[in-house]
C-alpha cells in the first residue's frame, strides 16, 4: 500500500507564495511521474503541474512562470513552489503519483488566496 501526504497549504494574500510538499510512503519500488492537481466546487479537477522521474515538467498555462514543480527521488517527495498567487488559485490541491502498479492520490490540501 502507498500513501501520499500533502502539506504546506494555507491562507495567503494575493501576490504571496506557498510551497506544497507531497511525501509518498509505503511499498514503493519506483515512481514514474508525480503531479499536482487542483479542484474547486465550480470546476473539475485540473492538472496544475507534473514532473517525470527524469525531471521533465509540464504546466497548466494559467500557472506558467509562477509555479515550479520539483521532486526529490531519494525521498519520494514532490514539491510545488507557488509564487505570485492570485485569488483564482484558491482550490484544494491534490498530489498524484504514477507507480508501476497503479496511480495514487493524496487527500488534498487547501490553498486560499485572499486579502
């Protein structure tokens, strides 16, 4: 069994920054890709950013230039550095890990951008 635990969410003012972390634990031999998704009550879950085991990255157009995804393969941990946050970034952020057996989701962490 594999668990993903997100941390780092919270309340931040517009223009501020947050860093999310996602730690994977359990029966892990390797992780292909890791990613961050977000969801609001009004919108379906959407991809924010993803990173392969080799370090290739992919971003949603809405966050390009503001968010940076990274990962520490030795720690099975992914990070999302979020800068210049906007109210539209308010959402529950979910971590996803693609393993050889199947994909796993975290339970999510709430990010609220408000003055």
